[in-house]
C-alpha cells in the first residue's frame, strides 16, 4: 500500500487497527500484511472489537459474556507474538451511554470486567501492553472510577479526543488519577457532530480548507500531545474516516 510509504516519509511509526476486520479476510494474507508493516517499521495498535451496549449488546447474561470473551481470546491467539503489534486496544468507546434512539443509560460494569479478563489473558499468552479506548475523561467520573476499579490489568488508557476537548485532556487525566499513561487514540479537527463547527446561513457545514486543517493539526499536536510526552502522553493517532454517518462530508477526515 503506497499510503504506508508516504506515512513513513512523513514520520509516522504506528497505525491503529480497530479490529482484524481492517486486515485481509484471509489469515495468511493478514499475517503477510502485518509482516509488511513491520518491515517498514510501522507498528500496530491492534484493536479487539468489544460489543457495545449502546449498539444493543447484552451484559446481563453470563453465557453471552463468556461466548464473547472466548471469541476474543481466539482472536488474540491468531495474532499473538507478531512483532508488528505494539499494544492491544480492547474495545473502542464502550463507555458510550447513548442509544441510537437518543436515550441515555448507565453502562453495565460487566463490560469493564470482561475487558479486564481479555487483558489478563493477553498478559498470559502475549505480554504486550493492553489498553481500551474511551470517548473522554474530562467530565465522566463514573467511567473513570469503573475503569480504575475493574480494569486493573490495563497498562495504557486510550482516549479519543478532538479539537474543542483535547485542550483539557491532560489536566483531566491528572485529576482522575488513573495511574497509567495515556495515548490520544483519535484526534483531529472538530467533528461534523460538534456544535462548534461553523455553518452557512442555511445550515450546511463549512469544511475547513486543507491549509486550515494543517495548521489546526499542527497546533493540537504540538500544544496538547507533544508537550506532554514526558508527563504521561505516549503519542497519538490522527483519525481517518473509514466510514461515517455524521454529515456526509467524506473529505472531513
């Protein structure tokens, strides 16, 4: 993939996969893909897809939970030991507490327990660091407390933060006293879902120019990521839209 070569030229050294679904379906080809990344000195934040309550997942059934845990263990077994894997990211935004119909709920703590079970398994069979990616830590004390109580096997906290929120991320991480370093697992300009995005008089989103985006990315990275690299922030992943439902502006990310 020529994108990888361009990424290396630009100084990138890691990419994030949300799950093995981002790799070729054929396992031999998937391993070859990881081999190629490793050859180009690109390391992988390997995602494991954890079912989310906001999408309808049930965490009250022990049988369903056990089935999902065993499925993810098999996924780990398929890729464990590969030198391209930098760390494992177990779940993406499972702290989401709003359903598709807009109703809010309190996430079942069993989701954190299951993530911890997978993290413990990874430590047994692979040994690379473990993490989970959440939507933010600047306001939700319940999420922070649950992670600290139930996810004791995590080595890193991943946080998806964008312009408008990332400015407060470091102080919030300090205040929540997680005791582990963090990675900004998604970052970028304000999302199309953000109320702060400018709009035309008839309500259409106004997309920043390429130069405006470049300036924003540089400022966000230098001021809120790079500046904290000695104080807990291990790095960041620029977000790229693989699919999206927020505004139909395909070039936004």
